[in-house]
């Protein structure tokens, strides 16, 4: 009898035969049952197996066919979530992992960047101006007033229902990261999104290629693909967060650049998260808000810009699949994740949740304070946010990963050992 866990391998083993069957007589009823069971029922029981089946089937019946079946799966899962919400007395669908188990010991102050390192937009020119350069070239006419203390990550606007809760490291008496939850979809009161904001004045953001994804374009210069956080950064009280990147290459061929090498050439107008050599971070549309410069360390594109200067992209309501990753339709509800940056460049925002449309993901980013934002990966198996704490000294690694949400798949060695997909990680500035 074919076991659930062995179904993806079985599909790969028989994919030549399945392809021939599909060409000659169409997909047989028995195979249809397997497809529907694999992508409609199984993800509810085992997200990992469901994701593996979807990947295996794409090589058999194609991306479009799998996307259509996945749409049915997501509709079924949304119905299950709606029913569960009603039967459980309207309890939330998401639950945070215990914050006390993920807290990092109180640390001394770090060397905070002042002024903030992050670029600011000049929309009328469509260019990016680095705050350090702006301050250095300015000609003061009067003595500058003493700047007001920067707001703590917990206290800064916008406030959320239930408030922001500090998690992770406490540096110099102040939190570097805070979490909260929002309800971004009035039509679905059972939908919640978890949001996290990180104080960019105290951290460095890094990008890592997966061992397999994104697949490089033909003729691309070979680059290192360890798929893991470098050992030098796997240090207790320095590494504290890592989270998923974007779609597989097959779902849009979105631009990826690292250390001056184009893994996939960035596309004009698409949402791009950019990390510069000096630690600056920018998020906007490639070729409009952001241009190619020699000081770029990494670029990760994913779909059109979802939130642009505080406004959600209107195309989220047009039912398009192509614009949002050659995968599920933007109106389909599923696990989604996104990233944003506040208008002043102070905070990085991460948002994730189940039963989210592209529209409600954008709304979650807005509610958390994002001025510009983009969608990252989707599917409950691939939306991962790890918080690191020092290990007990008995394991292989100096830190151990714990998940942001109970519903996430985050093993203890998440991103500390080779991982097949790209991701971001965050380290504290030196003490």
C-alpha cells in the first residue's frame, strides 16, 4: 500500500509513465484522485508532504495544472478554517510560541547607527538618497537642535490592538524586536496575521541563497551556495532572527543578485528588497525607486510592489495569477508572508498568516506601519520565521531556532544547516 510520506517519491519515480498517460488518454481517474487528495486533503494533515507533492507534480503535469488544483485546495482549507473558527467559539487561528522560551539575555548597548542608515525616498525624483550622505553634504544655517530620543520598537506608532510585545534581545534596556497581530480581512473575521517589526538602527540584514533555489539563469557565473547562515554569524547574542525569502524561479524568474553577480537579472518595475554594502536597506520598484549601483550587496525581487508609498497595489483585486508568481491567484486564501519598511526607514516589518489573500497581506503590512512592502513566499510549509536563543551547550550549534508561531515548521537547526530555499537573517551590530 502506498504510504502518504512516500507519495512524492512515487510520483517522481513514475513521472515518465504519468506524462505518457496524460498525453495519450488524458489524466486517468485514479491519477486525478491522487492529485486531488495530494493537493486538497494532504496539506491540511501534513503541510510538508503536501508541499513535496506539489513540487513533484509540477514536473509531471506542469505549473498551471498544479496551480489550478492548489486553488481548490486553498478554498477547501479556507472553508475548514472558517468552520473551525465557528466551532471553537471564535478563537484565533494563530498562536504565538512562548515568548519566554525565545528571549535572549539582556545585552549591553550596541553601536547604534546615527543618523539611521536606511535610505529615504525622494518620490519626485524616483531616486534613493542615503541618509549618511545626505547629512554629510548638508550645509547647516543654524545650530541643529538636540534630536528627540528615538521611539522604542514597542512604543513606536502605529499601535496595534493588544499592543506590541517585545521578543528577542533586550539591548541597552530596549527591545530590538516586537510582535503583534492584526485582523486584515473584514470579510473573514477568523483571519489573523502575525506581524513583527525590527529596529534597523541596531542590526544588519543579510541574504542567503538556498542550495537549489532560486535556480540560476543559464550562463550565470557560479557562486557559493551553502544554503545556511555562515558559521561566523551563528553566534549566541548576535544572531537572533531569520525568515523565508521569495518564490522558486519557476514561479516568475524574479531577479536575484548577490555580491555583484546576477543569479537572475532583476526585472524593471518589480518589488525589490536591496541591501547595500554599508548596511543600508531599501525596498521599492526596480528601475523606478531603485537603480543599479556598484554598492549593492544583494537584491531579492518577488512580484510587483505590494505596498507603494502607503498604498496597496490596485492589481491585487484583478484576479491575476501571472502578476503574483505564476502560482495561486491573488484572490486565493493561503499562508502568505511579506516584508516591508517604514517611511522613515527605521523598522523592518514581517507579516505572515493563514487564509490571506494578496490584498489582506498588504493590509497587514500597512497596519503594522509599512510604507513600502512586497510579498515573499507562500504555503504553510515555506513561511518560516525563526528566533534564536543560546543553546544549552550540549548540541551541535551555539544557538537553537524556535518558531514565531506554533503553526510554523521551524526545526531547531533551521537555517543553521543547508536549506534548499533562499532566506534572510538578522544580526546585532557589535556591542
